């Protein structure tokens, strides 16, 4: 965790709150002034609050793309409810006799609204902002799923690695952040509701209000503006250690052997990263993926679509080039296919060595996998798998992909879908069974790049393709198991592990 990550998270929350106040206060005013319309407006705001955070961010990302703007808009929408409702509620609770007194003094409805109603409702509005701020600090961890930065990536990695110290530290930072904002806004609320709210001279109020408005505008605009990546090789960080390591190797090699700078943006899922790589306006230049992932997830095809006599890699490379203007570089060596791992207890009790050995004992075993493995899209899923092998497990439970190793180590599962090169298999003591009937396809790792990448960077790095191809055939499955173990279990720094590996292969000087 760094100061930059904390500021990323805080600035995301603050900018979202500014947008929420800018939208929520007018909505609250409309709900107060026009009750019939107000009911509909507040109903819509209530409805937004019921949308799952990741679903809302996903919908927004279709329009705005990945990054801070998506996360900020999503957080702002989630923060609308307490602000709009408290604004309308505060205005409706202004005592009637004060309204009558204002009317008796000759105040117009508009003048009374701004000079009487809104000042008296302000403490209630600030209460709504306090609630929204505390909620936004916690919700902002989801920003990392759409490349929005913040502390979400830290929690994602810490949970996967079972790094309780990092989880507690991150939680403490969020708690202190929430406490500081709550105390600060509480002070503002007391000032507004106390007898000294008009103590400051008018010029001071005007200057202070102007500076606050300017700072708010600058913060929101800075979050909306895209980061400057022109002239630099741009990647998104991955949500798995394998991808993080391979992207770190790219950064080290390219910056060592060319004049290019490499920028690795906030982490992003494979699907979102692919969406940002393809198209006429890509926000990145390449990504590390797998030929099997490109086939089934990106292209929506299955192994049955591959013509006889053609390899999966060649078919994928040809198809993705035709459809999306992308291509795969050479295979780096590792085959990170789906595998079936079983616990030490299963090995000791039943002596299973291959998946077929599970057929007579499956009724006594609990099966676990991430939610994605249970979907109906594609053939590499749970139902086709058990049908293919004739398996009938005692239970089959979905679990979040980040938590599944913690679950199997806690005894929740006997059998689990894993990735072949994941170092956490070693930590959990899982034995990988032989896929003796060949259900799972190969998932060879390779870099997926824009077809015009090397032309775009030819002037700055005419040897860029040759530099990236230095990794072809260099990272075996066994190598990646050891590398991910060093990161996920030993807790070592990704960049340092990547550098040591490249040095050991003679690709970097010591």
C-alpha cells in the first residue's frame, strides 16, 4: 500500500460525492417543490440503489470505458439516495410558522426558499452527505474491477494470498478515512445548526465558497480527463499473478532494450482488458492471455469449431486477426489450462490419479469452483464436464474466485477446478489429476497485441516485436508455478520476482 493508492481512493470518493451533491440537491429540491414528480424521482433513485455495484459499473463502462470516470459516476449514482432524500426531507420539515412569517414579511416563494428554507434544511442535507460519504468509501473498492484504481486491488490480492496483515491495514485505512470525513462533515453540520452559523463575515464566506467550488471542479475534471499515455506502451495490470508477472516482464524488457516507456494502468479483468484492446480506439496496446481464453471467452467459440488438422493456437490466431485486428505472438511456454485438483485426504483415502478415478467415489465428494465455471456459456463448464466424465458429486458449490483456495483449505471442498500454473495449488496441498479423457483444451499463454502495434511504435522502437518475442518459449508451466508461489504465498514483490527470472534466463543483465 502506498500514499498514492490511498489518495487515489480518497480522490475517487470525494469527486463522486461532489457529483452526487451537484445532482442530488436539485433532485431533492424538485421532489420538495413538485411532490408528484418528486415521488417518481425518488423512486428512480431508490431503484438505482438496488442495482449490484459491479453490474452498475459494467453498464456505465459500456458508455464511458474503463477507468476513473466509470468508477466516479457509479459511486455518484450510489450516493444519490441519502443526499436527495435528506434534502427533500429537510425542506419539508421547515416549521410552518416560519414560512408564514416569511410570507408575512413580503418574501416571494423563491426568496423564502433560498433565505429561509434551504438554510434551515442544510443540517439535514449534510447528514445525508455524511451517510453517502461513509458508504462510498467502502463501495469504492469495486472500482478496481473496471480499472478505476483505489484500494480494491490491494484487498483482492491480499484475500487471495491470505495476507491478513494487509487486509487489516487496508481496513484500518478505510476506517480512518471514513472517520475523518464523518468528523469533518459532522463539524459542518453542527456549525449550520448552531447559533454561530453566521459568525463568519460575508467576504470570508464568499472567498471560502469560491475556493471550495474551484477545488471541487478541478478534482472532478482531473478524474474525468484520461491519463497521458501517448508515446508509451500501455498495458492494464491483471487480476491474477500470472498476468501481473508477464506484464512486469514486458515492462522490464522493453524499457531495457528500447527507448520506449511502459505504463501499466490499474488492474482489469481479462474480458474488460480485451474490450479495451480491440476496436478503433483502444486504450491499451497488448495484454497477456491464453489461446483457450481467446477461443472460448473472447470469440465465443468452442473446440468443436476448430477445423480438423488445425491447432487451437493457429485457429485462434487466424480468427482473432480477421474479426478484431488482433494477433497472438509466440507461445511463451506455459499451459495454464483448467485442471481438477483434489485434496490430500482424497489421495490418501482413494489413491486417485486421473479424473476417471473419481467416477465411483464422486457421490462422497464435494466439488467447488468459481461462479463462472457454472455458467451455461461455452463447453468448458461444470455440466458438460460432469456429463463428459459421468460424474455425480455429492454437492457442487460456487465460490468467489478470490476465496476458493481459502475455502478448500478450510475443508469446504474435496475436489476443485484450478488453473494448472497457480502457485496456490502448492500452498493448498492439491494434487492435479490427469485429464485422461482430454476434456479440457490447451490454454497456452501468449501476448495478444494490436496488429498495427509495431508500426505505430516503429520510430521509437523498431525492434519492439523482437524484444517481446524474447519471451517466446521461455516460461514453462513449472516456471510459472514457482513464480506465482513466490508472489502469492511468499508475498514477494511482482517486479522483483519478474526481474530475477529474466536475469536467470539471460534476458536481463544482473
